[in-house]
C-alpha cells in the first residue's frame, strides 16, 4: 500500500499535469488569436516595449508567430520618465526573447499637456510614443526591411494592454492606442493570467513587480518636468540600495512626489517597519531637496485619485511630434 505521502505526491503530480495542460491550451488559443490579428504574413509588426511582463509577452507571441525576426521588432521610447534600470531590463528581456530592439527618444516633455500633469499626461505621452514609432519605422524601412520585400508598406503596432488595464479609467493612453489603431493581443486576459502564461513560456520577468513610468509617481498637478523625474529616479535608486537586503525585482517600490515638494516612500507592507529604522532625511531633504519624506505601505495608483476626464480623440492629439534616434 502506498504511503499517504506517496498518495499526496501522485495527486500533486496529477494536479500539476492538469494545470500545465490547461495553461498550454490557453497559450495555444492566445497564439491563434495573435496570428489572426497579425493578418498579412508579409507585414511589419512592431510592439511598444518597456521590458515589463505585458509587453514582453506580446513580443514573445509575435516572435513565435513570425519566426523571421526581420518582420517583428520592439521599440522602446526613451525619455526622462524611463529609469536606467528599466532600460537595462528591457534590453536583457528582448535579447532573451530574440526580438530586435530599437530605442528612440520621445519628446512628450515638450508637450504642455504632459508637463501640466493634470490628468491627461498619459494620453499625451502615448500619442508621442505611437507617432514616434511610426516615424522611426518609416525612416528605417529600407535599413530594416528590404525594399524588395512584399508588404513592407503595411505596418501594425501592438501594445501590452490587458483586461485589467481596460477597466482602469486613468489610462487615457488607451485613447491614443485607438487613434493609432494599435492592437492589444492581451486585452481579454487578466494580469494574473499574463504572469501565469509568461511563466509557462519561460520569460524571466514573469513575476517582476510592475514598473510604470516615473511620471506616474507625481501627484496630479505636480509638473512632469525632467528635474522632478530625475529626482524621483535618484531617490528610488537610493531607497533600493539601502533596502537591498530585503528587496528584489518582485518587490513594489515607489517614491511619490506630492504637493508642496513632499516625498513619500511606498513599499510592500511587510517592509515598512524595517524601512522606518533608516534615516532618510539627509538624502531626501538635504541632498535631493524635498521638503519632507514619509513612508507608507504601497498602493497602486495612490496619487492618481482625480477622476480622469473624458476626451474626444481628435482634440487632444498633438499635431507635431519631433523624434530622434538614440544610438
């Protein structure tokens, strides 16, 4: 007779096999859905890439659906809102997937709507990003895609929007995605499902904490200037260095810039007590120039509390976007 441990092991193996089969079937459906979106087999396919798990999964799906790497590409928009660590992660993940990555400079920082940060910054940012992606792809067409390749004038953009994102009223960047006809292969699956599938496919960032742009750290009404963003980046880097023994890439960390130049460190609840034993005043107040610093448990979107206003597609789209390549 088998021991209780062996019986539990057999049940566990059966359960794992069933779970693996379920995820494999979900991956197959997602690949089929992505292929249907890609359509023309000779078209160019470009994903707005950040190195986060959502856009990484889209990049992996596109790469699997089109084994010819010349037809599929990732583009990352670089601005003061993108920390150095995120850029390094994006490069590593793109290399793991096997998808070519282009890095372009975007100029949302010159847009008054973005700078004002009054609730429409995400719309302005994504508008600049998608405009820049189209401009750069057109500029590099002869270099990346052979001029003799059929269908090279057909370009399709993709993003990593998932089902949870669609329900978030603060994500006005979705308006820009609709305007530029950006496709979202993940829009029918949740963030948890994105992580589960990414783990199944072997993506190394499947469980990394979300890392939205640095502009999202600013309370509404705090201008999204390069100076503010650089201070946030330096502050977060300092916090991570000080808390290196307890933080890893799965840990949530934000430094928020509130009204009256106040800084707030947000961490997963289990790390708050340890963080409160550290003296933050010298770095934050004396060196970085914040008026004060406090610590609270992490809450996603904690400074995006004002209800996003509704906008038409046409009136809010900047008419001119300047783009330059980043070597």
